[in-house]
């Protein structure tokens, strides 16, 4: 009669080589790991490349705080467009609710900046210090010239990468070409230099040192995600019905004859986890949904000639009730998901429509409050106004200012001006009326600004004409 092999002692993976429980993620390859690197490349190509794209003689994407203008290719946003920032934040929140309800912390595992930069910093660390066993051994050694050189090279590489990240970040608020030139000439402004260094330091600290602590203890998303999860949310799950009881066994032996499940208790799923958790203990706050444990476990299952999927993307109900894939997909379309999706689609379409149809011309009229009215040399009554005209389009416009609806009033001469694309201009106009042509006191008037080439593009603003 065969006897179960002796259970191997499970070593505390995090404690090896570090008294403070530092996590040493093991390298793993597999489809989910490759997808994670696809998102690393996509997000960083956008982040590092977008600010260098020229567009109409300027930077394609620039948040010019000094000029109080945000450039997004042909779109120019002004302080009056703050509503779109509010809408963007609401859309982002709804997207977060929807994605979390459907697939848990999928954002955290693949596209969160903390995950992306930790992945990049770990890649640098592995290239310089070696794989997991070498890193553990190096940290456990006393300080020497060799250790100092290896650690110094790693931190130098981290620092250079973090500094370029900080410069790129500031390059979205200060034109990147000017910023780099000023930094190389040591003539950059104090605030630009400060924020470049500050963001570099934040990247260096978060991705180099905090790493899993950011996801485990600091990030609030990990704390409130469970409010948005339910038993039909897609998560990374360990199939305990199939895997338990755990234990080592020779390859080729039927585990059922030994009273064991498919889990060989190798601990590799813990070693590859960037937050150092054991997914076999169930869903935990610290799980970021990166699926490294799935790739690792599938490789072990392949070596043992067992079916893949002992650890897999699934739902609590699917694991417990043994649902098929079709049932899982059907149950994903539950009321809360449909409500989130409807709100997200509706708000996104409304915001896009509002942006597409927003007026390309805007006018603000300020009456001269120091002098309500005055009598001109020819005896007519004059009121003076300051017009601020904004061209929110992406082409320069020749504009004409007129008065609508008041035959008794006349502008003091033809008013024409040219406003460059994405710029504003101001002008002073005088409105005149014959004495007694209007009732005494305040009279409503309507200023109109029209494009001389395309009269359909116009803007209106009401004001008051004071008749003594």
C-alpha cells in the first residue's frame, strides 16, 4: 500500500534574506506576463512620446498653466471649460466602478502607474543584480566593494530613469523642448526644476522602495474594492476543490492514490507574486490581479502533466458551483454592471457631443463702470465697453463686431479684428445714441461677433446701455 510522501516544510518566501519581509518577485513567463508587458510598452510610449509630437507650431498636448490654456491636438480648453474636467473625473469614476464590478483589480494588475513603474524598476534590478536567488544572496551578504558597486549601479540606473520621468511629466506643463534646453543650460525656472526633481523622487521611491507596500497599505483602492465586488466578479482564484489536499509527489503518480489534490505545494505562486501573498488563501486586499501566479502555476501543471487552470481568472460562484464559461459570461451581465455601463456610455457620449458642438467664438462684455454715460461733441450719448473675444478654434479668424436689435444705437465706427487660433483679444468699443431716442435708465443691448469668412460662426453677449 502506497503511503503519502512526507509534507515538505513551507518556507516563508518573503522572509528569506530580509528581516523586514522584503518581497523578491521571481521571474515568470506566460501569456499574462506578456500582456502585462504589452501594457507597459503602450502606456510608456504614450507618456514619453506624446509630449514630443508637434502640432500646428506648438506641442500637441500641453497644459499651459501660465496662459491658462490646455492644448489637446486641435482642441483648446480654457478656464471656462472646467466643466469638462469635472465630466472627465466622473467618467473615470464610473469606469472604475464598472471595471471593478466586472473584473476586479484588472486596472491595478496591468495599467496602474505603480504597477508599470515597479515592473520597469524590477527589470532593471534583475539585469544588474540577477534573478531572485542572487538578489536574496546579495542582500544577505555584508557590505563590500562588489556589493557597493552592484547596488550603486542599480540606484544610478533607477535615478536616471526616474529623472527622465520627472522631466517628461513637467514637459506636459512647460514645453518639453524648451524645458530640456533650459535644464541642459542650467537656466530652467525654479518651479520647473523643483517639480521635475519632486516627481523623479516620487517615482524613485514608489517603484524602487515602497513597491508592494503602496498596493498593500497606502493605495485606498485596495481598501474599498470589496465594496464593489460580488461573488460574480472576475478575480484570480485558486480552485481548492481541485487542488487540496496539497503536497509533494513524484511525477507521473496519480495524486488521488496518495489522497492529494493537484497542488504540489511548490510555493512558486507565492514567489512570483509582486505583493508576496499566497493566492491559495483566497481573495485578499493585496492581490492586484496581475495573474503572475496563473502563469507560474500553469507551468508547474504542464510539468506534472495535469490540466492547466488550478489558479485562473474566475468568480467565487463559478469555483463553488462549477459554472461553465457561458454561465460565467451570462452572470456578468447583472443589474449593477448594466447600470454602470449605461451611465458610463451615456455620460461619455454627452461629453463628446458637448465638446464637438461647443462654440468656437466666445465674447465677454464689460461696461465702463467709472462713467455710466457721457455726452459726445456732437451731442449724442456715449457708453464705453471692453470686449474680450476668445477664438476657441484651431484657425485664425477675422471677426466683425455688430449690435443686433437696436436701430437707435450705433457703434462708433466699424469694429474688426483678427484673433489667432486658440487665443483671445480685447478691444474697446463705443456705442452712441441720439438724446431721447431711448427711455432714461438701463436699456438692454446685444453684441454679436461674427466670422467675416463664415458668418454662421458667431457669438452673442448681452449688456446694458445707460441713457441719462
